[in-house]
């Protein structure tokens, strides 16, 4: 196993332990799935009633991801890019954003007019940028400041 992959597995283990303790404290049933996806550790909480851990528009999920990254960084001494999903929320959001990005790109190709999407977090913007990058005739840029940063899909000139 490569050193980088060893570190990602260690990140996942630390994150899993941290989240298990959190679930116990909150008295929430859920199973922890650990994986390595590309260049980052991926942790998913699956199972019962997890809506409170996701929060409105994934806000609680984002906060839990940051806390988990901090716990991992404290343990490993390395900044973590760990991705946390709860109850499949992030996976569904990625699919929805991919569809939105594709539809928006097609409209921009047809109209020749740029379109601004709603503000998104960094994960969501990356999903949109990745989809748009694969479509001929358009490109995307981010504009604005957090938390109002958004993707703009523009026609190629």
C-alpha cells in the first residue's frame, strides 16, 4: 500500500472512531462506512433517522464534516480533505447538481447567454465545474464571496 493511501486509510479510521463516539453521545443509530475515493478519505453514515445530522440544505452535515476534518488533523498532524456523507444526502445532491449543470450548460450553448446559479458551497461548485468542463461550447467560473459564492456558466467565445 502506498504511503498516501495509508494516510487516507488512517484518516478514515480516525474519522470513523470520532463519528462513532458522536453518534453514541447523540444516541443516534447509524453505521459508518469507510472508503478511499481518489485522493481523499470518504466516510458515510448510513442507517436510521439521520435527518437531524444533515440539517437544512446540508448545513449540519457541512459542520460535522469540518469538525471531523479537525479531529483527523489533530490526530494525524496533516490537514484532511475527508468527505463526509450522511444518509446518502451528498450522493443525491451530487446527482441533482450534475443534472442541473448539464441542463444549464445546454441552455447557455443554445442561447449564447451566461447563466448564474444559486450560491453553493465548495463541494457543490466543484461538481458543477466538473460537469461543465466536459461539455463543449461552455465554461464556468465562480464569482462572489462565501457564503454567496456561485457558479456562472458562460458560452465559449
